C-alpha cells in the first residue's frame, strides 16, 4: 500500500507540474514542408502564394497560370485531374465555380467552416462554395456591385452630383430610364448613360427569383425577359454607346477618348461594376495611355437601380491531391486567415515585400490596396483606413469600402448552378444579333434555346417566352 501511495503521490505531483506549465497546452504548430502545385487563370493568387512561402519557408509553391480563353483553363484542369500532372489547389472563377463545387473533383473542406464564423465571412461566399451541405471552396473576396457615375455629367445634365439625389434618380428601372432620356437630351446626341447594355446583365441576373436550373429543368425567370427588353430599349434609344464590353471602346469611355466612326467624341455617364471593378478596371483605365490627365476624381459611387454581385475567385483543393493537408493549409491561408486578408486589402503586398521573400518575383507582381475581402470582421476593422486613400480621391472623397460594406450582406449566393456559364454564354450571340436588328426576338429565343439544348441534352428546355 505504501508503494502505491508513493506512486500516486508522484503522479499527482507530475499532473500539478503539467498544470502549472500550461495544463496540456497544444504543441507548437507543425512546420509545413513540401511542394504545392497551384493552378489559376490569373497571376493574382501568385501574390498570396509568395506570401504563404514567406510564412512557411519549407514550402515551395509551383504556380501555373492558364488563360480562360475559350474554356482552356477548365479543360486543362479537368484533363489533369486524377493524373500525376494534377494541381493540388485550383482557382475557380464565379462563372464556373458552382460546376466544380457540384462535381466530385474537389476535396471536402467542411472542417474549415468554423473559421468562417470567427471571421464573419459573408454568407453568400460560403453558399457559393457549398453543395448539399459540403463546402469545397472558399473565396478571399466578396463582390457586391455598384453604380459608378461621372460627377461632371451629373451636374451638367441632372443638376446635381449629390450621392443621395442621384441615387433617387436611378432608384428603380423606371427612374433609370427617365434619367437616361435626360442625359441623352443633355448633349447633341453624343451623351450615353452606359457604355453597353451588357454590363446590366448581372444586376438582372442577381435579382431573379429562381436559378437557371431547378429539378433538371431550365428556368427562364421573368427577370431574364425583362433584361432582354430593357437592353433593346437602351440600344434603340441610344442610351448606351454601342461599345462591346471588355474592348478598347468600352474602356475608352472611362477616360473620355471614346469616339464614333466620324471622330465625334462620345461621353459615357456611368458603369455598372463590382468591388474589383474599381481598382482593376475603372481606375486603371481612367487615364488615356498617351496622357497624364484623366477622369480620376470625377467619379462617384451609389447602389443604382438594383443590388447585385459580379465575379469573384474561389480556391479549392483537388480531391485526389497527394498533398491534401498542405493544400488545405493554403486554402485556409488564402481565404480564411485574418492577417492575410488584411494585408491583401490594405496594400501590404508590395513588389518590394514580395521580392524580400522571393527575389525572382516579377517586377509587376503586387497587390494594391482596395480589393474588398470576404471577411466582415476584417472589413469592419479596415474601412476607416480608406477614408483618405487613393481610391477615395478617385471617387471625389467617397470611401468605397464603406459603401461596399453596406451592400455585401444582402448579396444572394443561392442562385448559382453548375450550368450557369454555358447557359449564359449561349445567349451572347443571339442577343447581340437581336440588339443590332439582324435577328427578331422570336429568332433570338429559338437560337438560344437550341444552343442550350445541344449543350445539355438531358435538360428539360422550356418554351420560348411570349412577346
């Protein structure tokens, strides 16, 4: 008995010593090591890959960028899946992320979901990356949309550039049409409300009641029909400049260099763009290439006629990756790490910062401040820091981060399906022909539905909408 007593005393003493030293505190994080293959369609996430290596010197990230032209990126990733050439981590654009989330190619990342509660990740971001209760992708961005307009044209044509007053003038589609008529009448036929009606497609899409596919059947929501008629009205009345989205003409409208065939200048009042559209599209294209004077400072930002979301990039780990744990750590760092999201949003990742980690970093690799991140926690902490930022100056003193913060919680992430990209792309050519007058509305609907039927032979296709 005495011996047992002594043993018990020793055990008690040891347990007390452990408690005094931290009571079973977790061991130091395991050092990450290995090579990780990351594939993406832009060089954006490469910045985070370099930052990840800075945190984990034992990891080498091999970054492969493949363009999305004609679906090349998706095709190559699918072909490599399950082979020795497969990436460990893939970037997934909003246009096709749901297709991947609904497939069996990505790993289950449900054990990372609790981090979204801590970071207060915007619900739509998680909804998009989830299918049947399994989350397979997370995004570092939230992408609510906005309506950007020229202050000078607002003053000239509408009598004010005040945010609240202009918002009232475009608060719904009826008021938007009335305002478009005023802007057209303001000039000598050379003032346009938007560069192209195409940029209004996303606002209509985001306000549907139902997604494209429900229970194996295609759904043509009334908002789609409304969009087609609205786009035709905008084109026929000359309320949009006729420029094709993502072309030089569309960009030229941002810096006052857009001209018609005879050389007459065209002035564009506004653009529908999301969070990333401000730092990546509008601001960089606001100054002509051959000038130092542009339209910066003459822009303002409001909600516009409809709330909407546009784009975004999710990251997921390939299901059969031999580096599954390392891949998961990378996804967590990219989308669910407070420090990384803060650095990403506030411009910490300069080229100099990245070169200190990897001297071979290209000279143009960096991340400027302004991208709107997916964590409401981070957004709340950093919004004030944009009060006097370069982007605020571009918007005439307006804090874009604060404005996007108000819009982000209302974004609906439940409308996306895996078929969206193909269905929407199939509409592009028939709609363009209808708007230009080379195809009737009935012919447009028929051509579109035939294309969808060919793409998805098992999908139940509805009748064409009545005029």
